[in-house]
């Protein structure tokens, strides 16, 4: 587990928690979500397990879902949050990540950070004495995938042995899906143009754990017979909007014809924000197989589980 030296439970990647803890997180998210049906969204869960705790959130990139879901999650668990950004904190003027980690650890109970280089969050975890949670880096987006797993399970999918198809860029979200495949024993068929493959280290690790990860240049091969079809923006935050990349991605657009190759009850996921008519056509993302709004809402329920795990109250 990364950062274990100081004893804090960091969540930089899904493997920091492992498969059993991930299953416990999903189970707890389902229970908590069910238990607060009908309550106002700002109401605190009856047991208020994080009363008195403060989460510091640092955003060096834009966010809607991650920011709102973590803020509402800590409030529903009885705690509070505060937000720092690159533009107005000393981090943006060159104060080191290590010093920022030391200071925040003296005043707050946990840190969630969205940043670019994954090495920065590793540095944060090395110097923080409170849990550090990955709210997205260029390498991975583990919190998103806790919500994605929760969403498909809620919709009746048994994860072990299920077939996931990823279409498009081999990016941070895909890395966390591949990691989840190894931990939860499902398979991922990736349809991706040459030059945009995911990091082979994630594939090797998942395969070692028994998942089958296949890479194809043909979108139809990747989508055929899939239980879950997933895509994401072709241009991630921090990447330049290259016409060449958009052209290379076009054959991997998720269309109705591509969805028709998946299982008849296949589910469509997208972490959002989406670029309709780029990585996915409107008929699919707004269609009957799309779970995107449940997926977005589940960021909140998943975040609560991640926080409880990080505070040692789960898993
Ligand atoms: N899916 C996701 O992380 O959304 P935000 O960029 O809005 O946080
Ligand atoms: N791959 C996207 C995910 C956004 C939530 C990005 O990094 O911009």
C-alpha cells in the first residue's frame, strides 16, 4: 500500500485498498444510499461517522462531480470540507507539495487532491500524516471506478467474469478500470488506435491477478458480446486539442451500431463530462442502455465509502 510508512491509509490507486476492501466499499455505499432515501441531500447520516473531521480538497484541474461529491460526502458523514486551488494557494506560487502536505496534515484530517503528474500525489502521500485520496491524476482516477462498479452492480451485473469494452483513448480512467479488473476478476477488451494504448504496467498487473485484458485496433472486436461498454473524452484535461488525435479516435466512437454488437442488455458508462458526437453519439449516451446519471450520482455514495475506508472505518 503506497504511503503505508506513516500509517495513514492513502487511496492513490484501487490496489491501495485491494479487492476485499473494494467490495466492502461498494456494499457500504449500497447500504448507506438505501438508508437515506427520502432525506434532504444535505442531511447527515444517522450515525455521523466522520463528525468533527475536515477534508481539505486541492484542485489543480477543473472538476464538477469530484468536487461536489466529496463535499457532499463529507457533510453527509458529519464532517466538513475546505477547498484550495492552484491559483489562490501557495502551492500555485511554488510552495512544495511536501511542505503543503505537512501543513495540511497539522490542520485537517484528510486530503483529496486532483492534479496532473501522479508523482505529485505520491509525494503528497509520502509527507502527509493523514490520508491522501486521488481525485484524478494524469495516470489514474480510482474514485470514479468505485462509482462505476457500484453502478453496474446496482443494475444487476455480477462482476466476476463480466466483459467490459473500452473504446477510445488509453487514459487515466481506463487505467483504473484495468486495475479494477484485476481486483474484481473481470475482463476488459480495449479498442484503441495505435499510439494511444494504456500503460502496459496496468495490464501486466491485472493479468497477473487473473483478468483477461485484450487490446484491439478494431472497435467491433472490442465491443462484441460486452456486458459493459465504456468510453471517455478523447482529449483529457491538460492535453492539447490535436486534430490528428480526434481523427485517429473516430473509428472508436460509440454508436448505436457498435452498441448493437454488445449483449442486448449491455450497459453504457461514461464518467462525464461528455463530448456528444465525438466519443459517443447522443442516441447512445441519452439512450435506454446508458447509466450515466446513476453513475454520476454514485460518485457521492462511492466517495463516502472511500472516505470511511481512508479513516479506517471500513475494510
Ligand atoms: N468524472 C469526473 O471526475 O468529473 P469531474 O471532472 O466533473 O470531477
Ligand atoms: N480522462 C478525463 C477524465 C475527466 C473526469 C480527464 O482526465 O480529463
